[in-house]
């Protein structure tokens, strides 16, 4: 494996055994760094990291706080929340790219990493679009039709529709079938675990 060109994944979880398991799963294919706390994650963050797998509920510094710091630093990395916390309407304001609910499998972890590595090459508007649609799918999977009556859901839907209107090149990086297939996977995957937009398990 060419270490110099291998994508770098940062695994962040205060459950050491679980973090080590994710690291073991990913190590054959990626360069993996492991952090057992939110502060350790911040200390490990730099421009070389491509994907972060981030637990939400950690005692010293929550995953939500780490995510905020990642975005404030304007690092070019994609972030998947990998957590036992079911999605609620607070996710609308969060800057993650994918949301995996534990327990997760080796396949889930590999799929979401591959999905987010692919997304790094998309236009910013396309990345934003998939972020929003992923959140919508997560809320619909969690709450069903009840999600649509919440003001935060309504605001999220308005953002999605605005982006669709304003960005006429959303599908320019895909042929029509590929773009529609990716959107279909969001809905399909959300019927099971909350999964990511581009086809992995988010």
C-alpha cells in the first residue's frame, strides 16, 4: 500500500475497544489515526486528514463540540457522526456529512468512508446538497410523517428547495441516472439504519 497517497481517516471514540475495532477494520485500506477523547481528536486534526469518524457522546469534549471546531478551522475533511445517539432536530444545525447510528458493521464503516472520500471531490454546492438531504432522510427515518410538522424540518426543506432552484448545475458531475440513483439510496438506506446520501451506510 502506497502510504503517501493513502487516504487518512481519524477515528474518534472514548470507548477504546470500539475505536480500536474501527481502526483494525480500516487499517488494511487506509492510514488510520485513533483518538480516545474529543481533545485528543483536536490535537490530531490537521490538513492531512480526509475523513473523521466521530462519536457524539464523550465525557471531556463532545463530538458536537469537536465538529464545530473542525468546521471553524475550515479543514478540508468530511465528517461522519458514528454514535448511539438517535438523530433529533438538533442535527439540522450540525455540520456533519453522514450520520451512522451504532451498532455498525465493518461494511457500514467502509461504505461511509468510501462515500465521503468520493464526496471530497464534489463541488461545494453538491456537498452541501447531500448534507441537507441526508439530514432530511435521517429525520424522516426517525420520526416518519411527524417530522414534517416541526419548524426545523420545514426550514431544512426550504433550504433544500432553495439550493435546488439556485444551483442549476447540481447534477453536472453525474449523468442523470447516477444522480437519481444516489438520491434514491438516501431514502432506501434511511428505511434501515440512518445512512449517508451517496450510498453507503449512513
